[in-house]
C-alpha cells in the first residue's frame, strides 16, 4: 500500500502540522494538570469545612473544672454552649466526681454528648484531682449527696 505524497505546493509554502503523538502527549499533560488542580481545590474545600466545625474534646471541659478548689461527690450535667460559647450550644456534658482515695483524691469522669435525639458520646475523659479543701467524701464517712 502506498500513500500519496504531499503536493510540492504545501512544501513550498512551509505548512507544518503537529503529529498525532505530539497531540496525544499534550492531552495527557493537560489532563494530569487538570486532575491535580481539582484534587487540590477539593482538599482545600474539605479543610475549610473542617475548620467550621467546632473541635469537641473533654479536655476543654476538664480545664474549666480544674480551676475549682473544692470537689463535691456529685453528678452534674449541662449545656456545653454555656461554658464554651455558642459554637457548642447543641452539645451537652456530664461530670461525675467520686472520692477515689481517702486523702481527698477524686476521680472525675467527663463526658460530652453530641446533638440529636440519641445523643451519641463524642468524648470521654477520666482525671484524678487532689483537692485537700474538699468536704469529706464517701470514703471519709461523708457520703454522696442525695444518697
């Protein structure tokens, strides 16, 4: 099979064209660059969404509680928005403190529950606090309030 030769008029005018291989390489480079840019934009949007959601950690609640001088054996709960601001208003918290040892060492369990009807547990933390100015607990003969 023979292919027709280009006419001498085209050679004389200096008309050149891209080869099929050059066009295919250009398309591959363009597609690779486009997908890389789309991935970068998608990751940036995802990071921006994550920044808008409040970070929920029981450590924030423990930090608020650790400034107290006295600990009472009790279970207390409330709205997290009252302590940490409006970004947390849909979350609830619970703090349960019991005397862990007779020398006024208290074990305090902090729990944060998420929004919704079923209130899923978001964060849980247990800390030991030594507060010698606290009233006697159940190990010192004081008993838990309400019992």
